[in-house]
């Protein structure tokens, strides 16, 4: 049975014009983009998305970064979509991401922004509960 998950190309990916390359990689794995929208997140949306990190030292910088420019929001569907998307993205820190992953292949030379936040191109839900919660924020 197909599974749905949330996937986002972050401002660093959009500003570098990597949307096409990233979405091609997603679709080459057999995942389907069911819904897609380009949007600049409001503070409220960003805080809702990253509410699991509230209180952590990087939270404020993360919200600032994710609202700094347009993002591409996607609902992906396919067998084991969450696990497959996580594997396709690579390690959270692009410096540790394997070759062949989005973060491993497309990272910048300097992966930290001025606030010390890691620019890692993409976000994907880490489990079924977060996928439902994150999809509900952006796709009513």
C-alpha cells in the first residue's frame, strides 16, 4: 500500500536553482509527487513545522533560515515513501552524507550559514506521525 510523506526543498536549494535536479532524483526512485507548491513560509508555519525542536539552542536560527526565502513543498507517495525519502536525502549533516544522496552530491563547500545553521537542502518527515502532522500544516 502506498505511503504519503512530506518533503521540502529548503531556501538554500531553491536559491541555487536545484528544484529540478532534486525532484528528478525523487521521481527516479519511483516516488510520485502528488502535490507541490512553492511558498515562503510564515513564522507561524515554520514554528509549527519545527515545534519538535522548540527550546533547543538552534531553534530560533532554524526558523529564521527556513523563512528566509521560497521553499518547495511536496506530498510524496509510494511504497515505503518515508524510508526511501530519508535514504535519498542522506545524513542531516551534508558533510557526513554519502555520495549518491541529495545532501552528499549537492552540498555547498560551506554548509553553515551566518547563524551556524546547517544548510542541508531538503527536509523530509522522519516517521508516519510526523508525516501526517507536517502534511496537515501545508496541504489542507
